[in-house]
């Protein structure tokens, strides 16, 4: 498998995710709870059609017959549902920049979860990055006068989702995994649609014309495609390489909220973002050093000790 194609798939996936604020702003006329419900249901339809086209029912049946794997996927599905709900609600409510902050924080949250849940050990620079990011969140809360619930909700829901998915088999492809997650989430989406119909003025997604109805029906496809691209990239690239290009998504989100939709960037917000960016610089610097050391250990040849065997006289 080509590393170059891995970069193409990875960058394409993160570019797609980076344009999600623009896509879901097309659905701003529809309530976020209805949008996420249709997103889940249409994603499930897309996944089932794709599996049928490729005749890949075996992995799906294996997961559905395994109570342990199905249990982990149920948990991951709930976390993914929560992440989608927080993100869509924040975007349509004009908080795109705060979702971007959440995805900037996400790598640091993932590291913290690794320490608390998986008992992983951190290098000093990684601890420094986590501490700097925590200070940035606290400074933002104090200076802005409002705790960044959206950013932390996005970061922790997706970080925990990644940790739970680690408990499942890493051989499960993205399409099968998303199919199981949408199967589990479909009943929740249906109940949510009923609640919207009864208590929120009815289902309105198809009453705003084709400019809203078509993107709503395509929301499942828009969800599945970057996940499939990411799965292809993940099989071709080391995780450290994916770690570098993942920042395409929050950078695009930040620029979309700031430049296209004119969201306010107060001094408090700049302080918070600058502190988190500093933490990410420390984290990436530590990652580069670790990669170089690992490569040095692999490249450095092992020099056998000089002995008196095979006619070579040892030095006195």
C-alpha cells in the first residue's frame, strides 16, 4: 500500500471534516435534534447499501453475534451520537469557533484518557503540553466569563469514542464499524424524531424546499465518506503521521467561524487559543523527537563484538 496515497486519503478526510460547519449551516433552518436523527438514519441506509454492493456481510454478522464486541460498539455509538449532537447544535447556534477549539484540544484529551484509563506513561513534554492546555481552558473560562462547555464536550466525547473503539478489534474496517454504530443509534434517532414531532413543532426538514431537503438526505453520505477515507489512510500511514495532518480540520473550522461567519474573537478567546496552540507545539515537538529517536534505533547497525573467533585476533 502506497504511503503517498495514504496522505491523499488522510488529507481528503480531514478536508471533508473541516467543511462540515459549512455543510450543516445549510441545515440551520432545521432543529439540530432533527438534523442528527436524519444524519444517523441516512448514514445507516448508505452503509447497508454499500455493504450489499460489496457483499461484505461477514464482519457485520460476526460483530452482531459477539456480545462483547457489540457491547463496546454500543458504548462507542452513544459517544459518537453525543459528539454529533453537540457539534451540530453548536454550529447552527453560531459557535463554530468553540467546536474548533474542541478539536484542537482533542489530541491532548486523548493523551489524558490514555493515562487515566489505559495507564499509559507520559514523557515530561507530554505532561507539559497537557498542563499548558488545562491552563488555557482555565484562562479562557476566567477571562471570557463562560466555561467552554462546547469545546470540552466535543473534545471529551470524541476522545472517549476513540478510546472505546480501541477496545474493539483494530481489524474492523470503517464501513463495518460505522454500520454497527448506526444500527445501535437508529432506535435513539427514531425516538428523537418522535419527540421532535410531538414537542418541537413537528418534522420540518422537508418543508424548506430542496435547498434544505437534499443536504439533509445527503447528511449520511457526507458522514460516511470521510470515515471511509480516514480508514483507508489509517491502513497506509503511521498514527504519528495522521496526528500531524489532523489539525487541518480545526484550522478550517476556526477560519470558517472567524472569517466567513464573523464570530467574535475577543482577547479572552485569543488567550485560550494561543495557550492551546502552544501546548500543541510542545506536543508536536516531542512527537518529532520521539520519531527521530525511533528511526535512529532502527537505522543504527549493530556492530558485533570483536572476538578471537574466525581467525580475528582481539585487540589487547
